[in-house]
C-alpha cells in the first residue's frame, strides 16, 4: 500500500490539563498536515485545590467526566479510529488520580493515560518540530500549564534534557493566596516567587537558536502585545513588549482585565503569573525575544498517533531514538563513560534482535533495554562500590523522554541487575512487579549482562557479536582485537543468568584470524 493511499484519515487528541481540558479531532491529508474538524476547550479546573490538599475536587472530576463523555460521542459520530487521551500534573500529583482515571473509563470508555513531565516535553517537541525548522541548533522550549512548567533543550534529533518545575499558574494562585486584594502587592509577591526558578542544566546562550514557548497563556500574551502569527504560524514576542503587557496586567485586578481585554475568567486570573514565569525563563535563557508557535500538547498527541498509524515500525524506531538521546543526556549529567555505554548498548540491541524468536519481547522492551544499557553504570557517580544499586536509585528518581514512569522502573531494575545478584522477590521495586514484568526484567537483564561482559575493560575490543543457536546451546561468536582474556572471564560469570532464565548453556567463541572461532 502506498503512503498516499492511506490519506485521509482521522485521529483525536484529549489533553486533560490542570486549568482546562482540550479536545481536537483532525483529518490528516498528508504527513504533518491536517484539518481540524472539531476543537473544544472546556474550562474545568482540575487543579483547583489539588496542589494544596493532594486531592482532586469531586465537582471538578464530575465536570471532567461529563466533558469526556461529550468527547466520546464526538469521536464515535465522526468515525475516528484512533485517539489518545493524556492527563498531566493535577492528575499525576493527586492521591485520587487513579480513581478519576477509572471513573472516566467506566463512564465513557476512554482510556486516560497519566503522563510524566518528560512525556509532556516530548509531545510539545513533536508539535514544535512540525511547526519550526529546528535544524541542528539547540533550542530552549518552555511549556506552561496550570500545575507545572516544563523546560527542555531540544534539537531536530530530540530532547537533550528536560526539567519539570512545580510552578504552574493554578498552583501559584493557590500557593500565594490568589489575585484578590491589592494588584500591585500580588504582582510583587509572584515576581519574587518566580525569581527563585533555576535550571539544573546550564544553557550556553551563544549556542541556542532561541526560546520557543507554548501554552494558552503565552498565546494570549502575544496577542495582547500585538504579536500576530506570521505565514508559518509563529509569533515573535519581544521581551520588552512582554514586560510592557505584564506591567499593564499588574496594575489592575481580574475583573478589570476581563472588561478591558475581553479575557475569559479562567485566563484573567492566571495570565499575570504566566507572564512573569515566561519572562523569567527568557532571562535564564539569555534571549530578548520569545517565539510562539501556537501549538502544544494536543497537537503533539495528534502527530504522535498519526505517525504510529502511518508506520508502526518507523514510529517505534523514532521513539527509541528519542529515548536514546534523552538517556545519553541523563548519563552525561552523572559523568558516565559514554563510549562504554554506547558500545554496550550496541551489543545489547544486536543480541536482542538476533534472539527475538527466543525471548519474544516487544519494541517497548527493546527501548527499555537500550536505555538500561546506556545508563547501567551511572551509579558510579556516587561510588563504584555497589554502583549497580546506585544506578537503580538514580534512574528511578530521574526522567527519560518517551519512557513512562512504569517503564522507567523496569529500566532501573534491568540496569541494577547488570552485575552481582540475580533478581529476588525481596529486592526493592522487583518485589512489587507482577510475574509478566518480572520475566521481562530477567530476560532483558540476562542480555545486558552478556553485552556488558564483552566490554569488561571499557576498551571496545569486541567489534561484532553473532548469536548461533545449536540444539540446547547458545554460542556467542565475537570478533575483536587482542586476546580478550578479561572479557572471556567476565562472560563466564555473567552468562550464568542467561542459562537460568532461558534454560540454555551459553558458550563464547572468539574468532582468531588464522584459526577461526575458538570455543571458550
């Protein structure tokens, strides 16, 4: 089937944010090109109270479920075959978020997915990449919602690092007591608060292409400043103009903002904190202009689903590439041996692909193995002694783009078991897994152990790996430089787990130029 014959097709996206719920149905007429058939923004503020109490409000949940029911009817009426529904910080941080997700599923049939801050950043990157030519330069992106602020450094390759800050607009209102009272005093309070924002990773101001800002508030701020979209759909907002708008907004209360600028009530109260946050990020990035591409999470969801429909294999490889870029960035933060990490990852994936008929794992498992292989030694940042356990801790408490929170637990465990003891039920995280996930961890870890053994000296002497199944035995044939004595020693120790997991003896065959493979 040709690519053109697949068009047109329809997909839908639902973004359950902290300040509003957004819904769009689109008909794709070409890759990256669509027409909107239905767009809705429902002002349900799920973030109301949740950042203070830790609980989603019952009335807000009911309103959200009602909205989701309407979206379900539109999806069915318009004949949409695929959709994706995502929930962000309010649901992610609430103690009863799981109950809300179950309520939505029972009442509407919609499978609502609670995503991490790094996944939010990835979806924004997908949308921005489709609108702006990123080229080979690095760009700072900032996406501001009701509950969180996602800041990333991106390029056409993917996300190099991402940080999620608990500084959303609704959160700020509730933490600081709301905008009622003296407007000037409230503005000064918010300004002092947002000035505490810092980036963990430094930005080279001379190297970045610019700052790209997404979210409904920056679009409203650009409009108030008179920054209209150009022919590509991008507005350019000078920092001086943003400061002028912030000054004007800060002089009046919410009611006057609604009257003077025709703002919605659920925009008028949060737009000043939003402006101050965007200004702060611009200062930290060292730019005097903000680019507003007028896209966000929901457009990223549309493009992600569409890409998967067009080519699941290609989509899986792109997801893997994005996770790889993110894993490398995280490893660099912990000063890892990148050459070793890349080498081990290459051999691990080669073994995974060659042994597909034996392990029968999925593309998602391949991605877990890749990230675990890249990050397996990051625990050495803390100490070489017990570094496999330190790796577990660091990975489990980090984020990697395009790796869900549940998958990250598997990544952490696979990295933890690259050496020393095999998995035991009493081990942290492993004991909480179901048997199918435990089996995934054991199989992936056994592959990673072999790949890591083949670079025991961190000198990348093994150049190629070939897996040969022979009756009840697996022979790993390798070609490389030198005698590989340490690699042979490490292989004998680390291959035992593979034998325990798959029930096959494993042998190493080292190719010698004159004699051919020699069984060890």
